[in-house]
């Protein structure tokens, strides 16, 4: 493990890929490796790109990476793809779309399957980000799986959150009620070469003016940037805005608050994953008895859950 960590810190691409594969196993080896890598992370600017399916996130990420590379920045990309609820498999379509970047040694792309995780991210997403961060990548972009109105884990996982909307979002009411839009530090309207893009830009600007901009951003005015990755419109503007937002986070001190939010989210998520694992491995026998009582209406689900937790705590305190 020591040798592997040293190779990751040296930027060895094979070591980076191997470390990421180990982290996906979620076992004791994974926990040991992450404990060694984590202290070396924390320097990269982590940018979350999220939005509804079909909004053009992958194409936008590819265009952003190319432009950031022109500034000699090393770019890591973590692309999350949806998993089948039946087989657990996933077609890594985001990596296929970003094939043009594969030959650039300054770019590292890792695809992750959600594997049942909700919120738009895979469970090992931020561990993967840590590997890229420790390996010296300056900017790490997380592209979430296509999300709905309230799947917003990325808000507690990235320093800068870019929400991508495609033309045809709906009327002004639709823009206001879409909770995922409130997490944006930057709004992007993709495919702006389409005729109805101007209306979407107008709706988003109106939403921002009405105060639907989520958390306190310490003076940051949430911009709306119109882009078209196909013809290259607005990409340089978006790069400039993302850089400007990171500068604002550092100058305002908000970066410390966001880092705290990210750490808190990770602790809670990890605890939930460990408890879920304990329930799956040891809770089935206890579950069967409680399940029968619940089905017979002799006990409500809330009481059954309390008893399940109590029994596991009594029997598995040292797990």
C-alpha cells in the first residue's frame, strides 16, 4: 500500500487507476488505502456539473476540459453513469463521449456506476476525487448522473456547482419549482444555438432575481451563461466564471465553510453505508421476525425499525 500511495502521489497513471479500483471494493483494504491517501488531498478545485438527462453535460465537460488544458491545468474527470436496477450494470456512455480526451496525459477520466446510490453520485465518488487530488490534478470535474428536481448531493460534494439546463425547460413556474436549480453557483443554458434558448435564459435570470438562489453565497451573484459546445459559443466565458467563483470562495472565506460541509456530508454518508452493510450482513434474521409482525399489523414499521436497531446494537456493538 505504501508503494501504491507513493506512485499515486508521483502521478503514475496505472497506480491512479489501481487505487481507484481498490477504493470501489468497499472493504478493509479500501479503508486502509483511503486513510493513506486522504491527508495528501485537499488542494484541487472540485467543480460539480449537474442537470437533467440530455442537457448536454458530457459534451460541455469535454469542451471545458479542452479549454482548461490550454491554460496548462491538469484535469481530472469523474463521470457518474446510471446503473441498471436489475443487473447493476452500466454503459459508461460519458467516457465514450469524451473519447477525444483519452490521449491527453494531462486529463484522467474515471467512470463510476451509481450502483443504487441516490442523489446523482456514486458512493465512492469523493474517494475517487481524493485520488486525483492527491495525484496533483489542479481541477477535478464531477459530472453527476442525470438528476431530477431534488437529487442534489453534488451541492455538498463540490466547491463550485454548475447546473446545466437545456432549452425547453418549461415556463417560469417550472423554473422556480425545480429545486435542483437552487444549488447552482453558475447556471448554464446549453445548446444556445436553438431558437428557444433565449426564453430559458430569461426564465433562469428571473428566478435568480427573485431570490431563488439557495444558500448564502457571501456576495456572489449567480450568473446565467449561454453555451453551445457544438459550435464553441460561451465555453470561454464559462471557464472564466468558474475560475472567478473559486477566487471568490477563497477571498470571501466561503471555501472553509464549503470544505466543512463536504467533510460533514462524507462522515454521515460513510456511517450510513457502514450501517447498511451491517444490516445486510447481520440483520436478516432479526428482520424476518419483525417483518411478520408488521405484515400482520401487530407492529408499525417505525416501531419495527427501532427494535431492529436496538437488537443489532445489543448483539453487534463491536462490529
